[in-house]
C-alpha cells in the first residue's frame, strides 16, 4: 500500500512537470510578441545555469574533460532544438508547436539504430507511419492541399513554415536524447545538465548579439510581464521540471514515466485553447489523437515488446 501511494505521488509530480512544459508553450508564444527569440533564450538558459551553479557549487570541481566535452555536444543539440522550436512558435500556433515537438519520441529509436546500431522493431515502424498521418492532419489545411493547393502553392505551399521549423526542432531534441542516454552511462547527469545550460546560454547570448542587436537597448525595453515570463521559463520550466523528472524516474517504471511525460503535448493543446483561445478543429483533434497513439505505440510497445508476450498467456488461459 505504501509503495502504491509513493508511485501515485511521483506520477502526480511527473504529470505536473508535463503540465508546466505544456503551459510553457503559451508563455513562449506571448513573450515572443515582446522580445526577440534569441534574447528570450539567452535570459532563460543563463538564469537557469546561474541558479544551478549556486545549487551545485560544491560539486563543480567533479567535472572532468570528458563530461565537459559531452555536455558541450548535448548543449549544442539542445540550443538548436530550442532555436527551431521558438522560431517555429512565431509562425504557427502554440498548440501545434507543442504537439509537433513530440516527434522526438518517434525519431529516437531510429537514431538509436543509425548511430548505435540498435534495431527498430515493427512497433516503431507502425508508430512512424501513424505519426506521418497525424503530422499531415496537423500541418495541412482542410482544403486546397492537393496538387493545385491554396494560392497555387501546391502541397508544399500549404505547409506552415512554423510547422517545418518545429519538426526540425524535434530532430535535434531526438539527437539530444539519444546522446544523453549514451553520455550518462559514465557521466553525472546533473553535471551534464549544468554544462548543457551553460552552453545554451552562451550560444544564445552570442547569437543574440549578432542578430538581435544591442542587449542593453533590449533590456531597457522589457516590461514586468516579460520579466515574469523569463522567471517562469528559467525557474519552473527549465530548472524545477528537470529536477522533478529526475526524482520521479527513480520511483516509476520507465514506460510509465515516458507516457506521463508525453502528456506535455496534450497539455500544450489544451492550454493554447484555454488561454490563447485558439480554435480546436476536428482535424486538429484527429491529428492530435493519432500523434498521441503513435507516441504510445513507440514508447510502450516499441520499447517493451515483451508486454505482448505477458498478455498472450492470459488470453490463452481465458480461452481454455
């Protein structure tokens, strides 16, 4: 009974993490109306890195060259993922941005095969096919998406540029996840996270200086609402959520944890409808449902095909 209560508590914590990440799409969407993309990323990751530096000040000396190297690689992947995701949010809805980001769940097994030669099973292939249909429903308009297309743009002209940027973001998130799994085999995941945040912050600052302009002028233009958004993204969406994820996964089965975390995209859709009043059409509902099923197949059946073998004897017993 005590174990069940403990699992229930950590499941709730992971659901709360998924909700915060889903709600973060709304915060990003509204913040980008006021500040440039790279400036927002600079403030978010730099502040999170500084806070984590204070927390880990007694462990920083444990960093070695290998962990710094691995953290830099992961930080570059994470930086590119967030850049494409945040720019994608400029040109598409927050709900679609949230759902299309979950493409990394489908891509991870394929990158595992290409990079580390881990086989892809039939469940992963089925999930990928389903994801293609779900993405099509989410990104293509309900009419004029054929050969002629809307405004003569054809099939490719019908795709929202923000949707494409968000899909690219999913690719880099997948790479970051695959290499994180490899690097954490021998490295400290918390120290690797710290290096990642530092790299993301530094790359964002340098990029912002070249693209956004004088940072002093940008700082002078921000208001109280932007400050609140940056604090939320840095403290809650970046720092606290990663801590809750790590703590929760010590108590929950990996399959349970992955399913709960995939709820981030569902919360993103719901939050965009509630707070931004974005319309949820039947096509979005259908595409979202298909994407969610694809994520479940990839994460539950794809990574745990033995579950089918566990159920099969029970079915045979029932038929006896």
